[in-house]
C-alpha cells in the first residue's frame, strides 16, 4: 500500500494564506464614524480596517498577492503568499469569514474600569469586518488575538511581564477537533491603505491607532495588518473515484465526519474540549513569538464524538481530487475515524442509492510510519478512492453500493 502523505515543516511566513476570508477583504472598525459622548479624544471613535494573513500549511501551488511586502520576512526572497479562497478547500466554505477575537492592550490602564486590556471581536458583515466595540483613545496599542472565535468558549489574556514584551493568551474550551483552523496572531502593524504596509513582521504587535476623521478614504482611516500562525495539526482528505466506475455512476459526497482517539486501535476516548495556553514573546528578530503552547483537556467536557467537517454536495471526479481538511489538537490523538455519507446516481442523473455510508479507521502511526505525534502547523494527506465492491462480474446491487478505500 502506497499512501500519499505530507509532513509540512513549520516555516514561519514563507508561505502565507489569507485565513478565513474569501479574497482580500477589508476589516472595518465601528460601523460608522460618529461622536461618542464619553470619549477622551475629542469625541471621535477610532475605526479600523484590517487584513488578516496566516502562515500556511504548505501548498503545492502558491497564489501570490500584493501584500504583505517581501521586506522583513525571508532573507532568501522566497516568499509566496497563498490566499485562503475558493482555490483552497473550495468545498469547505463554512471556514471563511469567521470571527476574530482580539485584545487591545497597553502597559498602562486605559479602559473605564482601569484595566490595561480591552477584549473585542471582528465580525464579518456586509462585505466588511466590523469591530463590536469602540476604541476611544488614539495612540499605540499591542494587539493580540486568535481566529476563529466560534471555536472558543472564552478567552483571557495577561501580560508577559509587560504587554510591550508579549502576552500569555488562554483560550478556554476549544474544540478538540474541528474544520476550523485555530490560529493565533503572531504579528500586527498599522498600514496606510488596503494593501499598503511596511515594517510588518512576526514578533511585533504594536499598532498605532489614529483618530478617525470621516470616510474610509480619509488619511486618518486606520488599517491594521494581522499575521497568524497555526495552533492545530491537520489532515487533508483527498477524494477521487475509480475511473472505470465513474463511467457508470456519479458519486456526490454529502457529509464528512471525523473523530479522534488516544490509541492506534480507536478505542480510547478523548475529551471534546481543551484549554490552550500560548506564551507570546515580542521580539525585533523577525522570528516566531510563540513560546510554550499547552493543551489541557477539559475534564468536565463530554467524550469526543464524530464531528462534522463538511456538509453539502461535492461531486467526486476520477481526474481531479476533491479536498477536505480536519484540524485537531496536536497532542493525544493517535488515530481517527472518518465517516463518509454519499449518494449514488446513474449517468442519466437518476438517484440510485441515497445516504450510503463508509467508515475508514486511520492509525496515524501505521499510515505515516512514525511514532512522533503530529505538531501544530503540520498537515498530512490521506488519499481515498471510491471503488465498487464487485470483483469479476458486474451486478447491479454491487455496482450501486461502492466503498471508500484508502488508496493503494
């Protein structure tokens, strides 16, 4: 058995993709520019528009974008910035436009209750990313955060000595397994336009907020550029259908579900929620600020069960693969079970069989030939092929009840 597999090294900011966006869309701040009675900055809100980008699981094809600029990332000039749009995991469009949880911080108190951090969220609405709260004071902030917020029960932050030096970010109750690619901010910088920024590097979190003075085209409109890095490991499931079978039947995949286990045999149940604590250290060396990352199971959470990673309709092809991704905490999971639900059609478009199911047990150690646990930012590929069950004589019941096999 030959299995396509990938061990993707963590390469910080060599290959980047836009996380959770259908293209390079702006991230708007407050929904309007208006007076604010209690503001200490002359009554103006501070509005933001931002561009989030994440270190990518390395892709075979790079989709270049106008930003981030090449300066300040790799000395060898080998930067490729891959957009997370319909070209990547096109079937899992539920991954795009997720919310971003952020903390605006300072080393001195600046909130009404005397705190030096203010929690907020960016929501996607009307082709804009809108902040759900107001930033009243102009000036420098240290911006920390994560995406997608939907996979996190709650979040908290403390300074790593001082916020100017870094932070300790704790994400409570995150899903142990999810189609969402949980990431943490590893760099932030204000820009001067939608695709214009300089000095954006990993390890730097300082963002200067100017007082808004009107429309988004004004020189005082704020643009923030965010860099993310992965906290989870991932499996890419690459589906095809056997060519000779595709001549007779069409397979439409309807649903994919995935569950992980703590042993290779698939019997040791894991917890469905974890607490993740990330230590971030600000630096001027353009290196990752991520220090220790701990994943602690939430003992009060239920046992991990089959988690949907796709629901919809995807017609499988013998010529080009249809790809799906499942992400999970990079600790404890040693095997997974994948359940595929699909419909079978004849070539006249008639539905022959509905809601067929196939399950594949996948031992990570057996499949990839290593006892080393998967690490965050690593992804491996499992190739699966839909194949009929008949051997020598074609019979209608067998033809209409194909199986899904790990490809030989």
